[in-house]
């Protein structure tokens, strides 16, 4: 199939949905690209569909692929994450040469990227693990890209990566791709992006449930509400596609598509990773965790159907003003979203400290402005907040966000009170408010918790009035219960 001259600018392995689209994107920017896939007829199909008149070289073997790429070679792996990537790296290493670059573009646990960076570097080659966001369409037209790995590899791939990435800015020329940091930093940032995406999606679904349950809005009315929201501070890709979803009819039945879809959600794992890693770091990323649990609860469809027949709740109906409530839900969504991003950034800051990554937090917000699922107007405000104070402890403390929450707080609390009264489950909204109230509390009840731990396990405690570590003989000092 190939026997091509060693002239291609780039090589790509894995022609499933992401690889195919990325390859086409790279070629469309004027680069020649050699492509390969484990199942070789996929390469043939690809060449039949896109080969003619384009600078693709189809390769049936990894040997042919490596031969087809100019040195220093830049070869990207875009296959199912995990073991297949390790196997491919092991196949490629003896075929490639010191100075060549292996790039993994899959969704990978960052510790695997750290391990692979060390391994590939130990063989004299360079490694990049890059987050790629934007799904199928982003991969083709311009994804958001978050590369990390061997720093020396960045200048070699920068022109291609920045050419294919989404562009933003007044002249549409600022690429949503820049170097994130060493080894697994890019994958960590991509994971936090995905975790924030989980939170955003769950919160939008809660807004939908509130509007549908309390006000009985039709999908046509929901379309109008989301259209309006997308013109203001919530302006984002996820609000835009949610609006669009409300307009789609099922071609078979003519009914609204959204009403025909089973209310049972799955997950591929990046949200769970972020949540698990937050626990490891001891940072409260409660929104992503709640969003993962909300999907788990949704997946218990059969159990929920059974429980719905026996468990009771309030039967009251909402009687307030419709227009005001829609605006309150919008404000509650915005305030909750601010908390979710604040948590994501706190986790990134903790991970940067633990791994010695010199992350540019404002710059990361810019990488997400275009191409990716969480792209939003709001990200500009995050960039400004970190520009004003690069050591900002929590986004909630930035003047813009302080003010935004101050303005939306009464509405946020009203929406939650209403949901509690009517028995509507909005765990992410509630969780966000609990985080906000907890974070702004000078004193929490952990004094009592420490006393309990010391009582039953002599775990000791610190005191407010003097330094040191203390233990109390609680049983000797307690009031005699008899
Ligand atoms: P998939 O994750 O569905 O993987 C399919 C590809 O992996 C095929 O090319 C397949 O080859 C290849 N492959 C497998 Br499976 N096992 C292999 C092995 N042992 N050796 C070599 N190749 C193997 O593809 P995708 O949805 O395009 O995603 C690619 C990566 O990008 C994943 O890590 C994914 O998490 C990430 N990602 C996906 C999206 C998205 O929206 N889909 C977005 C962002 C990132 P075959 O044809 O021979 O089976």
C-alpha cells in the first residue's frame, strides 16, 4: 500500500472517529501525513474516501509508517487508551530513532503519561501526552489541545498543533493550544476539563428539571429560555447545544427527541478519575463527584421505577411567578457554575504543587475558550482573575466572581428552597451552595469532630488558644451518664 518516500510531515496511528478527523484536519492545513490503523481495511477505506488529491500516505504496517515520516519523526497515537498505547509504544521504539517524537492523543490517566514520558525519554526519544477536546467535530475543524510531556518536543510539534487547534480572539488567530507542562500535566488539565464538563452538564440538567417540574415548560419554551440564556453570561457551547436539543424531533415518530431518550447516563471515567484524585489530594472537588454520583443514580433506572411506587415526597405545586423563577434558575446555575470552576482550579493548583508543574492557570482558561466542550464566554473572566493575581487562592475570592455570587445569591437560595419544598433532586446546585457556605465559614463544626476522634481513638487535636497537640481523657472528665 505505501512504499512512500520519507517525506511526510507527520504520522498518525488509529483511524477511528478521532484519528480520522485529526488526520484530515492536519492535512487540510497543508501538511502531508502518513496514516495507519491496526485493522488494515480501515486504512484502505480512508484512502478511498479521502486519498485522492490529498497529501495522505496510507500505510498497512508500522514499519511503513515510520519510513514514510521525515526526521525528526512526529508520530501520534490515537487509539483506545490504556494497554493498546503501551503496546504501540513498544512496537514503535525499535523502529524510530533518538530525537523522534511519540505523541499520545488519547484520554489517559496522567500517571500513565508520567510513566510513558520517562520510558520513552530513557530510549532517547521525546514523548508528548496531549489532551484533545471537542469530540469528532472539534478534531476535524479545530480542537482545544493541552500538550504536556518532554519539553524539548514542544518546538517540534508546535507549528502543526497550533495550526490545527481552534482559534479565538478578535481576529480569530489565537490558537487554543499551548504547552501545559512536563510529563502528565497536559493529561491532568484535560481530566479537569472533563470533570468541569461533567459538572456543567449535570447543572444544566438540574436547571432543565426545575423548569420542567415547577413551571411545566414545554420543549419549545425551554428552547426560548436557553436561547436567551446563551446571549448572556452563560453563553457557552453546552447551553447552545442544549437549546438545539429542545428543537429536534424524532424522524420516526415526530415526537420531541429529548422526551424519548431513556433517563439513564453512563460515563467513560475521566470524571471518576478527577474525583478519586481530589480525594487523594484532600481537596473538596464536590461538584464533579456529585455529577458522577448523579449519573450512577440515574443508571439505577429499574430500582428508581420500583422506589417511585412506594416512596413518598411532597405533593405541593409551584405557585410563584413564572418569569421570576426562570431568572432565578439562571442565576442559580451561574453561581453553581462559578463554584464548580473554583473547585476545578483548586484541584489543578494542588496537583501542580504536588507534581512540581509550573502551570499557567490563566493560560489554561484560554486553551478552553474554543474547540472544546466547556468553551464559554465565562473563561475570559477566569483569565482576567489570574492575570490580576497569579497566586489567587480560589476563584471565589476574585472581585468579579465575588460580585457575581453576591448578586445571584438570593435567587440561588430561593431556587434551592423551592426544590427542597417540592422534592426536586438538584444535588449539584445544593452541593455548590454547601461548598460556598462552607468555604466562607470562619468556623466549621470540625472542632466537635476532632473531639470525637480523640475520644474514641486518641487521635489528638490542636487548640485555638495555644499551640501544640493535645489529648484529653474524655471518659474521666465527662459527666457521669448514670
Ligand atoms: P476508540 O477509543 O474507539 O479506539 C478505536 C481505535 O483504537 C481503532 O483505531 C482501533 O483499531 C484502535 N485499537 C484498539 Br481498540 N486496540 C488496539 C491495539 N491493541 N493496537 C492498535 N490499535 C488498537 O477511538 P476514538 O473514539 O477515536 O478515540 C481515540 C482516543 O481519543 C481515545 O483515547 C479516546 O478516549 C480519546 N478521545 C475521544 C474523544 C471522542 O469524542 N471520541 C474525544 C477526545 C478524546 P481497530 O480499527 O483495529 O479496532
